[in-house]
């Protein structure tokens, strides 16, 4: 394949920050990206993801820190000279130009010869499977096809880095899934170093080699999908990684050796695993449990660990092979659980989860970072 990544060994962000007036949109972002990596910047709305991406792109000057490409500063280099490709949520195509002319535009600006432009444009259009639409205008294409044009337009320039800002958020659910696979396929075949902004945890987990979780402008955790999924450092990351049950509780007592603790969550008593990177001995905690780690106990069944959560079934939703069930404990605490068998609304249920799957975080731990 002739489309190749521009080359660099590493991209380094050192203490990158951006303030707007007095507001700190991004604070002290440290990150080293290796060539060929796919990095997702993940976090809720307003956490600073787009700010970070725009700083990288050169669309926004930094107020703190440096960006280095193989040790050379690029944050002072104008956007168009950085050699990065960009794909936005809004596609940002020229509406009066055909697909092939949109894709050719950047190459023409670089003054390449007609033949080379033709060859590279054809190749990029083939890559995103738009051959039969090459002469159409963007307005004659679906949202997914327009986004493919935007991707072709970025990769045709053989960028050293591709920056994508929520590229799938304007697409419907089915198209999102298809395009996600497409982006993964393109990344695997071209090996383009990619930084991808999303607030969608599933998208980030399925696409990225490493994820950077941001909250209020600060990095919460950097890691591979399985590291973040199984070992979130704080309850905000857990919340983002699908630990749907994040419950306020208090530590009642340490339990045996190691990291086991007894906690009470409203009227519920549980034993769980204390996740405490700061070595703090917090009493106020957040207890995090995944819906699929909660299991419905059969009548009379005794759980290991003695963990029993009792409540009344409030909501049952059909989700294909399983049901998403909301159970309300006597004190009002809501528990989200997934079960293969639908319980009756109003039924009394007893749930359990093994202590090692119940994570206990200090309640006030909000800003721990580092890779
Ligand atoms: P979203 O997912 O909603 O796009 P985000 O995580 O990308 O959110 P940013 O767009 O980076 O968040 O914004 C981070 C913070 O900086 C927000 O509080 C936002 O209001 C603020 N902000 C962003 N751009 C500007 C600007 N040009 N002027 C002032 N404040 C800004």
C-alpha cells in the first residue's frame, strides 16, 4: 500500500495546559505517544478533550508546557506546517467540490503533479470504499460516507499524526458501529499514529491501544483498555469504565489481611477490595460494582464472602440475551444488575458479588494522574 505514515519515533506532551481567562480547561497533560499508537482521549463533556486536540493541531496556542516530536518542539510551529491530519465531527468538507476534489485539495495546495495527485486520490478513495461515489458532491452522500471522505482527505496527505475529534458522533447507532470497525481496519492497515477524542467509553475501549481519561482538565489515568477496565485508579475512572453502581459508603472495619475492608452502603453491608493508591485511610468511600458482576442468588443460596444485597425489582429492560434490571434497596439505593432471566417487577431479590469485584475507593480521590 502506498499510503504510509509520515515518520517519527515519539510525540511528547510535557505539562501541556490551556487556560481561557481564569478557567483552566487543560492542566499539566504529560503523555508520550509512540509511532503507530492509537490513543483515545476520553472523558465527559467539558473535560478538556477538544482543547488538548486543538493544542496538538496548532489551532489553539498552549498557555503552559511543550509539545515535542522526536525531541524537537512543534508547539511553536504553525498548524499547517505540522503535517498532521484532522478529522472533525462536522466533516468540514467543501460542499461545492466532488468527493475526489475534496480529497485532492490538500495535495494541490502542496503543488504535487497531476499524475501523482490522481494516483493518491484514487488510492485514498479506494481505501475508504467510496470508488463509486467519487464524482458526487458531499450533499449527495450519507453522513457515514461524508465522514469517509473526511478520513480519506486526512490520510491522503500521509500525515505523521491523525487527530480525530468525535468523528462518529453525528452518525446513527448502526453507522457508528460500522465506521468504528472501518477506523480500526484503517489504523491496522496503515499504522497511522492516531489521537482520537470521544466521550464514548465503548468506542475508546474498542479502538485504542491506550486511553487517557480526563476530568475537569486533568488526567485521571492513562493505560491500556484492560488496565483501565480492571484496575481503575479512582471512582471517576471506574464510573467511566462501566462500573454503573457507584455508591457512597463508609468503611466499617478492615477485614483480615491485605486490602479487604468491610463497608456499609446505606442499609447494605459488604466486603470489598480497597483501591487506595494514595495510601490514605479514607472512611468515606465510593463502592464501585459492575452490573455484570452482580449475580442473583437462588432462594436459600449462601454467597461466598457473605455479600448479600437485598432489594425490590423496580425496572426490567430487555437487552437481547440478557435483561438490565434496577433493584431498589430498602434505603432507596438503586442497584443496576444484568441477568439472563427476567425477574418480575416488584419481586424481592437477593444479589451478590465476590469481594474482589467490589472496588472501594476513597470518596475524595479526584486528581491522581500519571501513566
Ligand atoms: P465536549 O465533549 O463537550 O466537546 P471537551 O471535553 O472537548 O467537551 P473542551 O471543549 O476542551 O471540552 O472544553 C474544556 C473547557 O474549556 C470547558 O469548560 C469549556 O467551556 C472551556 N472552553 C473551551 N473552549 C473555550 C473557549 N474558546 N473560550 C472559553 N472557554 C472555552
